[in-house]
C-alpha cells in the first residue's frame, strides 16, 4: 500500500465512524471523578504495561502469567450508557482476550499511559458490550475496525455510526505509535473528543495515524488471526460475511 493511499485511508477513518445523530456526552459532574481516578492509575509504573506475552484464557478462572478473568458485571450484553464508570483498580495490570469466529486475539492494555480509554474499554467489555459485534471495516494494509453496536442487528447502512451513548477525549502519548501490525487504537469522528466504543487494530504500520488517535494496547498473541478477519468488499462496503467477536474477556493481575 502506498503512502498516499494510507493517508487517504487515514482521513476516511474519521469519516467512517462519524455519527449521523447526536451522541450524549458524559455527565459533566461525573467526568471529574473518573478523570481523578484515572490520574491515580497513571502514577503506576508505566513499564508494567510493556510486553505481556502470555496467551489468554477466557474461561472465567485462573489464567497463565498470574492473570485471572475479571468477573462480568452483567449476564447479557448492555449497549447503552450515560458514562463509563471507573472500573480499573490501582496496582493492577489488564489485558483483553478477544475471541472471534476465526480465532483468539490477546491484547495488552496500556492502563497507565491511557487510563481513560482503557477504563472505557474494560467497562464496556465487562457489560458484554462487544460480544457479537462485527469487524465492519477491514482494509488490507490498514486496519480492522469494530466495536459499533449497530453491527449487532442494525441495517448495514448504519454500521460505523454507533457508539455507547457517551464520548471522551483522545489521549495522545508521544511514545505510543502505530508502528506495526497489532496496535490497538480508538476510532473517532472529526473532533478529538468523540471517542466512544469503536476501535481498530492495525494490520500494518500506519504512521499517518500517529498523534491523531489514541493508542491503548498491542496484540501479544494471535497476530496470525488478523490475517483471517474478513476484508471489506470495497473501501466503503463492509465484508459480505463479517468476522464477529464472540466474547471479550478482561483479565488482570497484580503488578
């Protein structure tokens, strides 16, 4: 893929997740509480986020590497919220295990560097938000994008426009870049304050995205699965039979 094409796709990433309807922002009174707790998390050692390489076990019990599954908050998917409650605990290391119908992907989450984003992702996952959702925009050499609740049962024309009911700002960290395949980032609309539930995993280095989108994790196991995720029929047409997330499990351990 040429550098020019990557630049065009980067611009398209903004348009692809822009909502056609107004999305409620987080409650103003509640946001500072989340931010304050996130600041406390950010004081944890950043090094603890680097390089978790264990494969995930999503069976609800003890996992390898000292990880254990975090209990779900609900039994069935919930996909409408006014805000993301603070669910991360100081001194804990988090990762996500994404089971799909083509394989398992384990992702180290950067809770120290991007605590607001990771907290939102974990909060949604613990409510089964992502279970059953599709990777609705998958472009070779660019990204695999998912996390839109509209892909659960909504018309294809609405795919890429949905969210959880709240939004939050982009967390830019200079040392975190889209430097290869397997980097986890947040998709958003034109404004930097429109992050919601849609995320993407890079399929190659995408330096044109650096500084524009939040990097909040990296694939540590299951990179081979990325090649099996169904691709778009065209740049603007979702896959005919999209790959779906069957379950997203959060695992944690003491630092």
